[in-house]
C-alpha cells in the first residue's frame, strides 16, 4: 500500500482535492488572475500550458514522488494548486510546494487554511518526521509566508537550479519538524482565526 494516497482535505476556508484533468478550465482561469506566470522567480504555468502542467504533476504522482492538489476557495471556486513533493517515503519526509494562488485569494485565509490542512495530514496521518518548504531567494513574499507558518530556515542551496530564463536560482530551504508541530499548529490555528475576524 502506498504511503501517500490521494485524499480530499477540507477546511472552512478552503478545500484541497486530488488534481484532475477535470480541473483544467478552472485552473486556467485562476492562473490568469494576476498573470502569475510572469513572475520571473517562480515557475507557474501559462494558461495555454495548464494541461501540460497537469500531465507533469500527475506523471510525478504515478512515479510516487508527488501528490498534487487543486485548491478550491470557500465559494467552491478553483483558485490554485499545491502539492506534496520530493516525497521521501523511507524517511517519512515531504515538501509542500509547487503552490500558487489566484491574486484574488492571496493574503486571505486560503493559504493559511491549506497549509494547516496539509501539515495536519502530514504530521498526524502520515507520521512525517519533517515537512520542508523551498522557495527562490528573491521570492520574498513566499519567504515571509513560510516564516509566518512557523517554519525555520535550514539554509540556502546556492546555484541550486537553472531557471527557465537561464539565471541561477538560490533556493532557501525551511522545515517544520515533528517536535515543533504542536506549537506550529497552535500558531496556524490562531493566525487563521485572526484572518477571518
């Protein structure tokens, strides 16, 4: 039996469903909100490449290295994508990444809810020993968001990857370890309550 299996994760402000080709039209509309693919320091699919991106993620799921999700907001509208990735089954580690959201839900309760759902599932159902987050050095919005989750910086992988534009990516690595999860969970739950007050 695989360690990671498709699952629906539900919260008051967001829902994560296993990625499906049925979601292509909604994801295409969501990515247009803010023209997110134009951000040079992150890899977000262009609208015309959404089917290819779904194929890529589902291929990685078949290979056992990713579990991709489509994100729905409280109005049941598709608003983004997220994944468990870089799955390390023997060591019970995952990375939460390849995440993007339509501009209309950025800085709302959606991301906080999604991270709470994904982290709760990782630590309380999958018995992870650690959950990683990685982002581009220049993606300051993402770095602040990861730090707000309670993740601690592990380090920077310098010249870690070659970006599509040919520049070298320095990758900032963060993690939450199992012993930190109760405090991180309390913090995220508080943040979620504060966002919707």
